[in-house]
């Protein structure tokens, strides 16, 4: 025989409240455990969040600006590879250490020629493909035009903020040891880049073992040139 008494309804209500509270606590505990597993899996995946310009790889994204000398002297082949191919291989090794979110720009030193990848690209495969397509030209290095493009590129692309310039050349004296105003202009442009706290690396693929000569001026004397005269 069941008999209801006055305090019974309070016990039933208390049990109902306790059950509801325990249900919420168990649900919250389940959510916390799921989030912990999700964060652990995310950490192992090492993702990159482009919108935040941050990476879990240990450093911020970087803008690699590669300047490759494709002038005529880079075709010199002291071993099995030309200076240009040696420079390309060094660039490939540098790019292998990049992470997702890094940007790449490729400039060439010769006058009147330029890479199609001046604007930053976030695709490493596109950069390497463009790098492979660079060939030696019959032109000379145009340092004034190249450093002007570097200034514009850095000014027009604020992101990624960290920038690293790699300049690969055989550093011919004719181009890199100018006289007078040209020397002052070259030094001022390099100093201006350094003042922007940009990491600047010069890679000499020419070495110092080879002496090179070039024809820089041609004159005929006396004038005019006559048939039958030496």
C-alpha cells in the first residue's frame, strides 16, 4: 500500500533537479574532452591560417624575394653545371625550408627581361616552375632597374611583413664595381633596403678562381674606314 505524504513532492523535485544538473555536467565534460582531442589533432596537422597571417610552424609567414642573375656571364660552365644552374639549385634548397603561407617573388637582373612572377605568389610549385624556365640571356645586368623594382615591390606588398631577399649572381666587376655616380646610387639603394630591416643575402656562384674579360667598347681609328686599308 502506497501512501503519499507531504514531504514526498520536495524529494521528487530535488531528484529531478539533481538529474538535470548531472546531465549538463556530463555534457560539458564530453565537449571539453572532444575539444582537447580536436586541438591535439590540429597541432599534429600543423595548419596555416592565412587570414590571420600566422602559423603554428614556429614562425610567421615570410616573403621570399629571389633576384637571379641571368646575364651572359652566368652561362659560364666551369664544371658540369653553369653558374646559372648552380644558382637555381641553391634557390631550390632555400625554398625547401619554406612553410605554408610563405610568398615568393622572382626577379631577374638582365635588362629588358623579367620574370612573370614579380607579384607575390603563395604557390611554391608555380615559383619553382618559373625558376626552371629562366635561361641565360645575351644581355648585361641592370642593377639600377632591378633595385628600383625591389623598392616598388616591397612598398606595394606589405604582407607578409617579414621579407627576405636572396640575390644570386657571379658578381662581375663590370656590374658590381661601378664608378662615380653609379657606385653611389647602388650603395644608397642597398642601404635603403637594409634600413627597412630586411634580411639580405648575397650568394656568389662565380667564385674567385676565374678571370673574365669582356669587350665594353669598340672604336675604329682612324676614321673613316676605307676599302683595302688594314
